[in-house]
């Protein structure tokens, strides 16, 4: 359990990064329930972008720059992240409901939801309940069950999640930032300078909100609901031997990781797992061109 919790403590920080250069300016910004939305561009299918834990919309700056000339983009910031006020628990169901509300309120016709880490998990959960509203889902390192927790009982999963969440729920800003700089980001981004930017910007988020999202995420297992999905799902996964070869999962190579992720998604027979080498957790910084290519291919296949 010690090794598992250490891995999970790193995995929770699916956090964003903004380059020093200016990002695109949204055409509109507004709140829908607990979520904040920055809107860009025009065109179909629309893309709904959900960042991971402690991220702001900036994590998708490169994707926005690439696709906003041909697609309407709704970039989400979740409650409690990037300086936004948090909300009362439970947070994940409220976020999912508010994204569905966004689709309805803005009359968004069959968007593609693209989520990173926690955002990918949210995207899958929305597809489990509302596939009829979607063109498809791209989950970047987001799964229906927390990796390493798939063989636990619900009680064991809840206890492990509570232990992890407790490590950060009362952290100060300085403690939050220090942990990310020292332990978290080196395992998630290959470039040190980028990792440092990620740590600084992600520390704008509320640690108590991150702890609550983590508690809900790591406690859940929606694999039985995957069979309800009718929209196509693409899981994008990295392989890095220095990270994936460690306990408790200890995957030997990219093929082994692809098999492992496919097994977690097996209740959705249409789900596909695409491996991208040369990155850890943040493909949008380590391999942005490969992420853009994977998104483009999905959009061409599922217009």
C-alpha cells in the first residue's frame, strides 16, 4: 500500500501549464453552475475540453491554437482550480451535470469531449449517461477506475482514496507548491523547465478542492457502466519506462500498458487505446504534435 499511495500521490496532480507566450483570447467567458467556460472559434463538431486535477484551461492552449480555426471550443475550468471558487461536495457529479447543461444551454450539436486525467474520467462518465448527446470522447490518461485500484473492494478503494486525499486536504499554498516541484512534476513532464511552470501555476488551485476531487475519483469504479456507451471512445496513453516500470503496476513495455488499459475499458467494446511514446502524463507538452495528430484522426473518422 505504501508504494501504491506514493504512486497515487503523484498521479493526482494532473495539473496544467501555461507558456510565457500569450494564449488565444476567448470570444466569450461565462459560468455554468460550478464550471467556468472559455469559448473560442467556430465550427463543427465542437470540442469540449476538460483539464485534469488542479489545471486551468491553459493546459489546452496548444489544442485551442490548433483547432479553434475550424471548431468551436469550450474550455472548462472546474470549481476550485486556477483561482476559481470551490463548491460543496460532491464535486464530480456537479461538474458532469454542468457540462451536460452547457451542451443543452448552448445548443451544442454532438460535441467531442476531450479530457485529461480526471477530465478524461469525467468525459467517460458523461458518455456513460449521455452518449446520445455526443459525437465521441477522447480520454487522455483518464479511466473509469483509478489505475492500481481495479482489484480492490469498494471499501478498500474508499479507504485508500481517503488516505491519499488526507495528504493534501490541509496543505498550505507553499506546501502544495513545494510537493509538486520536488516530487510530483518530475514524474509527469519530461522537461524540467516545463515542470517548474506547471508546479507554479497549478498552485493557484485550492488544495482542499483537489483533495475532494481525488477522494471522489479514486473511490469510484464506473466500469460496469461502460456498456451503456454508444459514442466512440479513444483512450490516449503514454509509456515511459522510468515511470511505468515502477511498482505497483510495473509494466514492462508499451504493449503491456496498452493491454492493461484495454482491460480496464473492456466493458465498452468500441473503446480503442492508442499509445504515444516519448511522454509521461502531459502529452500536450511532451508530444504536442502527436496529440494534435491523434485528435485530427479521430475527428476525421468521426465527423
